[in-house]
C-alpha cells in the first residue's frame, strides 16, 4: 500500500511519463524457451487502478484488455528465433508505460564432434603441439555457448563465443595441445553447453565421443638413473631397470669386464637382471625405443662388513704367499707391519688381486 502511495507521488511530481518503466511484475522475470516448445508468461499490474493492460509483440501479441490486472502471454509453438514481447499498461489518466520481457529462444547443439579423429592422424610425439577442432552444429544462441575440453575427468580448456546472431549457427573450438607423456592413453572429448541458468542446465549439454590419445615418448626409468647395490651373502641381488616409454622399451645389459665371458648366455632382454655370478663391479642397462635411448648404471659393491667373500679370501692367501716368499719371517716379527699390510690388502683391492 505504502509503495503504491509513494509511486503515485513520484508520478505526480515528474509529470506525465510516456513509455517509462512500469510498476509491473513479470512472471517468470525472464524466459528461456526451446525452439518448437510453448511459452507462457504473466504480466501483473501493481497499480491500484489501471485503464487497461496488453502485450505488444510482432508474434503472439495481445490487444489492450480492461478489468483485469494480470494478463498472460502465450505462444503454443515457438517458431521464431527473435521474440521481443512488451507488456504495457494504460493508466486512468491516459499515460502509458511499458516493460519488455526478456525471451531467449534456444536450441541445443544438433551434434558435437572432434574433427579428424585423432586415431586417424596417428600417435602424437611428446613435445609437439597439436591442433584439435571441435565442431558444434546448429546451436542457438551462440552467445550462451560454452565449450569444455575434457582430458580424463579434468577440464583442460574452456571457450565462449562473442556472437550476436540469435538463430542457429555452427561454431568450432580449437584446442592447442602440447603432447606430454602423461597424456598417453588418456581420453579427450569436448562438451558444448548452453548456459541457460538453473533448472534447464542438465538438458543443454552435448558431449562428443571420447578419443584415446597415444603419445610416443623416450624411455624413462622408474627408479633413479644410478643406483648402488650391496651384495649380500644371504640372497641374490636383483637389478631393476624398469622404464616407461611408448613404444614399450627394449633392454640390453652390460656386465663388469671380469664376468663378461661367463654371462654370455644370460637372458638380457628383460627389465631386471639377477646376475648368475654375484660379482661386484659396474653394470649398466640400456632401455631404447624409437624415440630414444637411456642408460642406467648400477655400482655393485660388497657389503662393508662382509670380510669372508671369496675374493677377499683369495686376496689374503695371495698376499700371504707373496709376503712370505719375498720378505721372509723378518718382516713379520717386526712391530706388527704384517697385520697392517694385510688389512690394507683386504680393504683396498680385494678383487684387484684375483
Ligand atoms: C499466470 O497466472 C495464472 C493465473 O493467475 C496462473 O495459473 C499461471 O500459473 C501463471 N503462469 C506463470 C507462468 O506464472
Ligand atoms: C564482441 O563483438 C563486438 C562486435 O561484434 C565487439 O564490439 C566487442 O568488443 C566484442 N567483445 C569481446 C569481449 O570480444
Ligand atoms: C552448419 O553445418 C551443417 C552441417 O554441416 C549445415 O547443414 C548447415 O547449413 C550449417 N549451418 C550454417 C548456419 O552454416
Ligand atoms: C593455437 O595456436 C595457434 C597457432 O598455432 C594460435 O594462432 C592460436 O591463438 C592458439 N590458440 C590458443 C587458444 O592458444
Ligand atoms: C534434469 O533435472 C530435473 C530436475 O531438476 C530432473 O527431473 C531431470 O531428470 C534431469 N534430467 C536429466 C537428463 O538429467
Ligand atoms: C619390472 O618389470 C618386471 C617385469 O615386467 C616386473 O616383474 C617387476 O615387478 C618390475 N619391477 C619394478 C620395480 O617395477
Ligand atoms: C665404476 O664406475 C666408476 C664411475 O662411474 C669408476 O670410477 C670406477 O672405476 C668403475 N669401476 C670399475 C671396476 O670399472
């Protein structure tokens, strides 16, 4: 009541407004209608008294009606892309005011597809950039269109369009993708969605087919590129050279000089090696595929506490023999030189003396 009163004063103080904004209520305030569907909206006058109320529209207009304060606007089948209805009210003094109703006629995309299926283009190569195109056919209005590119369940790119056409158009979204090894095997798709506001959202999205991406990349070791492995007298050591890569890497092994001959018959085309001779030294493994070659180095050492390995024992005997033969007993009896030398041999070059 107070509102009407204040408004009345406003009208009185500003003279006779023509085509000013009305004190009316639109229900719903804005309309989203699918092409081919029906549209209804109500215009309700909030004035205490009016001479008449009507809808003006190039399509579906309603002439001035008297004796009512609520007038519906109805179209059974919306078959136009541009509809601009205006509700107008004639006041008892002859003044007229009007208010447009915002109507959006939409059409969800007829089809959404990624052009030139990736599988036909062949695998990608890591580090190279690829251009992917998503084609959206017959969507309206394009100004409400959002395109989302999905990789797995992540959104990697989002695009909107600055387009004033209200009737259906075809749009394309371009994704620049720099191929990465993590992309290998992932699913890429694009989704076209009309941002219609709450309620309608779930009907407005169309998703393309998923395309699996293959990315070629050179081998990469799962474990560090250099490893130090200690021999143990309880179990055999295993050297792991496992690498990822596309295509799947092939492996080859290199052994310390000392056991190269003996290891000739080992199966060395595997990502791991259980040396048949548990021997200290430098081992290496080569992983290769069409994209490159990587080498991993293993330094196999004896456990520091382990003084009874074969090599050490042989070392002791050789050292003893040499000492006894050359130096005689005299060296031994003097101030413990013998035991010093012996331990030097043990620590310094146990395998060198073999
Ligand atoms: C319009 O008003 C009529 C009668 O008051 C009501 O039945 C109808 O639900 C309303 N429609 C809308 C869209 O508000
Ligand atoms: C959208 O396009 C209009 C003209 O078509 C231009 O004036 C406006 O700057 C554009 N807006 C953006 C965000 O690109
Ligand atoms: C959109 O593409 C479809 C199919 O490719 C075609 O039939 C239609 O004419 C195109 N529409 C426009 C507005 O270019
Ligand atoms: C994609 O790359 C092309 C050239 O390669 C460039 O013109 C375009 O702006 C890029 N698009 C995006 C979204 O980065
Ligand atoms: C869309 O949402 C409405 C309720 O908000 C629900 O009844 C309907 O099943 C949903 N449709 C789809 C396709 O998810
Ligand atoms: C390395 O690959 C072999 C054979 O595929 C597998 O048995 C082993 O578990 C892998 N090791 C590691 C550390 O991944
Ligand atoms: C093993 O490799 C290291 C460095 O890579 C080198 O210093 C060492 O002499 C090598 N040992 C043998 C027995 O070849």
